[in-house]
C-alpha cells in the first residue's frame, strides 16, 4: 500500500505541473477545454493525495516499521487515538497533510463556484496547483513519507509524549486548515490580477473562504494556547515563541482584511490594499511554516525542524514576486470608485483599525526576526522574549481595543455631532464607571484598569447595538423581544456575528489583563504538610500534600502527587499532578519523563499545581503553585469568537454580499454569478 | 540525514532486539520494581527515577521575590527559550537552569545587587542572556521601530485621507460650476448624490 502511496505522490507531482501549464495557457488563450482540464486535474490530485494519505495512515495503524516515518513517530503501544497525531507529528506527514488540505479546499472552491467566474477559475486552478506542486516536489525530492528502511525494526521510537495530548489532536490540524485555506483567497486574488477582473466579484467568491481561514486560525491558536497551558506546565499559555508568532501574523492580516474588505464592498475603496492583504496573509502563512521547519530562529517547536526550510524560503520569495509583481502590474486598474468624505466615519475608523493591526503584525514580525537582524548587523545575538513583546504590544493592543469599540458607533461616509453624541453616551458611561469602580477597589495595575475600562466600552457598544436593533424590530414588526433578537441576528448575520466576535475579543483582553495579577511560588511538602496561598481577591487556598503514588497506565509509568485543597476553609477537591515516564512496547523507558499539571479552574481564577519532583526519592514533593486569574476567559473567549465567526459565515442569502457589494460586481458581469 | 536516521534506527533495532532476547515481560521493569520494593521504608518511592530528576527541598530563599525577579530576566542557556525561573520550575530534565539558579544565589550571597548580578551574567554570556534586548545602542531599534511604523502609518493615512477629502471637495466645486446642467438620465449631480446616499442608508 505504501508503494501505491508513493506512486500517487509522483502522479500528483506530474499532474500538478500539467495543471499549472494548462491552467495559465487555458486562461490566457480562453480555450475552454484546457480550462476544464485544469479544473478536473485539481479533483484528480485530491483523489491521489487521499490515496497517499490512506496509505500512510494504514502504515501507521498496521505498524509497518519498515517505513522510516512510521518507525520514527509511532510505536506498537501508542494509543490508536494518537495515531492520527503521528500522521502530522513529523515533517513528512505534515507536508502530506498540507498538500491534501490544499487540494481539498481547492476542489471544494472549484465545486461550489462551478459555472461561475469562468474567467478566473483556470487561473485559480493553476495557482492552487503551484502550491500542490511545491508540496509534492518537496516530499518526493527531499522529505518522502514513504521512504523505506533497509531493515524492519521490531518497534518504533514512539510519539513525543508532549504530543500525546488531546489538544495536539486538534491544534495542528486547525492551524494547517487555517494556513492552507488562505491558498484559496490567494489563488482568486492572483486570478483576478491576471485576468484583469478586479471589481468586487472575486471578493464574493472568497468571502467565506477568508472567514473560514480566519476561523480555523483563531481556533488553532486558541487550541495551541490550551495545549501549552495544560501540557507544558510552565503556567502560561502564550510565550511569544517564534512559531506562535508565526501563526499570529496571518491572523492579524486576515483580521485587517475582513474589516477593510467591507469598505471595498460598500464604497469601492481600498482595492490595492485588500489584494495586498490577501497576498501578504498567504506569504505569512508560508513564512510560519518556514520558521517552524528551518530552525533559523530558536523555538520550542524544534521537534519539527529540518532542512526543507530553505525550500519554503525559495517558495516564499517566488510567491511574493508573483503576488506583488501582479499587483504592481495592475496598479493603475485598481483605482477607488469613491472618495473618503470624512475621517470621522466608519471608513476612517476601519483605516485606523487596519493600521493598528498592521503595526502589531509588524512589531511581532520585527521582534521575531530581530535576533537574526542584530546578529547580521552587529554580530551580537540577542534574545527577544515575552518582556519585549508585552512592552511593545500592550499599548498597541489597547489602541486596537479602542477602535473595536469606536468602529461600530460611527456612521458610514460622515458622522454628525448628534450621531456621535447619541452613539457614544452609554458606552463611554460604561467605560468611566468601570474605571472608577476598579480604582475604588484599589486595583493597582494601570494597564489592567485601562484594559477593563476599554473592554467595558466595547461591551457597551455591542450591547447598545443589539438592544437598539431588537427594539427597532419590536416596534416595526411587533415581534416579541426574543424573536426580534433572533431575527435581528439571523437577518444581519455578518454584522451581528462580527459584534459577537468583538465580545470574544473583549473576553480575551480581560484574560490577558488578568495576567498582571498572576503569582507563582515553589514549596516543598512532606505528606500531611500544608501551605497557604493567597489569591489576588484576598481568598486563601490551604493546600495539603497527601502523598505520592506510582503505577502503570496505558503506555506509561505514572508517578502521581496528590494534594487536598480548601479555599477559605471550604473543601475544593483533591488535585493530582503527574510525572509520566513513557514506555516502549517492551516496557522500557522512552523519552524523558513528562509532566501533567493539576488545574482547578473557575471564571475567577485557576489554581495550577505542578509536581516538580520528589526530594531524594522520597514522598516529600516539590510543587510549583500558580494562581492564574481569569484564564477561563481565554478558552470561553475563544469559543465566543468562534461562535461569532460561524454566525458571520453561516450559509444563506442574509449572510451573503451586501446590495452595495452586488451592485459593484455588476459592471464586470458578475451579477448573474452572485448569490453563492 | 537519511544515513543518520537509518543508523539511529539501526541502533534502536539492535537495542530492541537485545531486549526481546533477554525477556518477554508482561509488566514493565518499572512495575516489577514497584512490586519488589514494596515494604521499603515509608515515604520512599519505589522507582525514584521515574519521577524525574531527583530534586532538593526548596527553601524560602529559592523562592524569594528578588531571586524570581532576577531569574525572570535571564534566559536559560539550554535552548528552551524560557527564563531561568520558569525553566527550573517547569523543565525538570534541564540541568542548566538549576545550575544558573545556584549562580544567582551565590552572587547574591557575595553581596551583589540585582543590577550587578545581571551585569555579571551579561559579562559571562553576552547580551543574549537577557529575555529582552537591553535598551541601548542598536537594540533601541527593536523598541522604536514598531512606533516609527505607527507614526509613518498615521502620517500616510492622514495625508491620504486629506488628499481624498480635498479631491472630493474640489470635485464637488467643479460639479457645481455648470449649475443646472442635467446629468445623464436627466438627474442633476446633487440628485444622483442624494439617491446614492439614500441607497447606501437603505442598505446599511
């Protein structure tokens, strides 16, 4: 079966090269048979990559250790649940997954747009084929998942214990989905530039794809935070690691695009900017993979490093030349259809929102690369860690939060003083009341006070929008309030889904601001001994060490340390933190012992306990105890954000392009093609 | 790379084959050790090595605010990207961060202040020992550039907006000149503009 998989990869390679040629030639010469061939080739490529993926999965499930990848990333006693993680645990498998997902998205994009955008689809197919060609070429020539060993080992090396966590089953695929789905908007942007069909029509084709990419990236990032929090044991969820930053960068540019595209759809402005953002987002997604794979910058994700990083660099440069070269070529055709009337307008707020998002992206990019720049310029290595990123990005993040609140309050085109007064009254009141209340309860951290006050401002904005909309429906249609609310959201999904996303963002900011009150300490306890830990709210946790037990479980030997926890004298529960020594199928230790954290989580705070080790082989245990305020809000903020994204992209006429946007698509002849 | 991975797998295969020849266990060696050592003195772990690196009891001094403050500023040199405090309380296989912790304690014991301890680490390891670039010389570029970017962006957006607004004002003035001239379709520019506004409002 693995040979079939290998053959499938080779055929995909040849077919993708064919698709690139016939796609571009077919589009250029307007020969429908070539265009159709290019489109159909994408479906065939998808089928071939499915065969290759099934072949690799089968090799993993049947423990075919003659395949080097299977021997390197799985073992006989690896739980079946994590065999899926083994598929993309290494570089070779993840390249295959990437190619499979690109071809899947490409096929779906061509399928749902069948018969529409005929000028664009040959170029879309060709551009997608370039991406698939790159991945299959990298696999076939440098990193083949079906590479065989000269012998068959009786067992494999097994999967890194840190990857044996439910978070790892979902976090990497989500990020891959986010990264790869950007290929579709990128392909449509390239197609629009080549074909010269530069009105808003192509935006309709990619609207849901950009939302989907953004949603996948958001979920992938939050799941990655959750994995880091529960698995790595350092008490935090975001370390500004280069690879974390790499996933954050396209998210920022996609967020900017999702705002600025509204201006293009509504006013026909920012055309160059929007194409630039789509191209930039795609390049940043490739840049993320380059960082992960190249080892250019030191990262905790070093288990994924390899020599194919330089393949990605070359691809990155070529894609940048293609994307920005085409943009420069079509520059004169991308003139705005309307003029800005006032900076005090929704357009003005979105411009500043885009600016801040881009500046944050630049600061993250700059900070991530600064060690390399410093070494190149001065010959001196420096470390750019969390203190730098927090210092630079906290003020920028707060500016963004201000604009998150201001944007929905200002009218399109030009806001009148009456409009501003009416719109800002309640949100500003909420902001001031929050700030005064927090100062009154003696909150000491000024940044946190500002963050919560601005959060209240944004929540005030969103609540005001929902309340006014619901009341208006109630008065106009006589609907009862719950029905009016549901219909309000259902009939303006894009707008109100966006507001729900804003609520999620506020929850995330609230959680980040809570980090200012984090406290951590180490204690050594003999069985029966206790320690008291105060939280920022003034409550006391009384933690009593119960003892340490050892036992075998699944594919590991567990050393578990237990504590009883009381808060203000009231029993909370028994918490257990573990050290896990993973074993191979012969019962011998593999990898270094890993740590499982004990977490007691509430909306107010997390009690985070790590069994740091046993003192000289006894039950006397060293614990790291962390009080993490408001971490719960990260996970639920992420959920709210995802919910908002889903509402926004939910299929149906009401979720589609606005009337203004449809009208803008008319001059280019897309009117009959809209209504996806 | 292929040769390297093949040789490491060969070593793995040999080791596994050796293990197969020696035993056919139902339980792991670690579990057997648990059974064998049952009855040891109370409080001793049956398999201490399975609990990770043996550690010493933590004293109040190890956890002191000053020690944490210093160790949060310096990076563990094991390659983990974490600061010394986080690494030594997280990565229990790391031997570098505990050694750096002992250095911090020793330097504080010798009467050094926080700044002197940090300076001594810089002398020993260079600037990369700090979790953030020290604010001097070329390193200022790291801190300043994002805000330079913001200033440039603000300047560009403002200039662009002014130009667009002026262009619009000039356009409006020019369209007023041939007053009374009906535009295509019989509607005046003002009427067209009004219609456009109404449409936009309706759509919004």
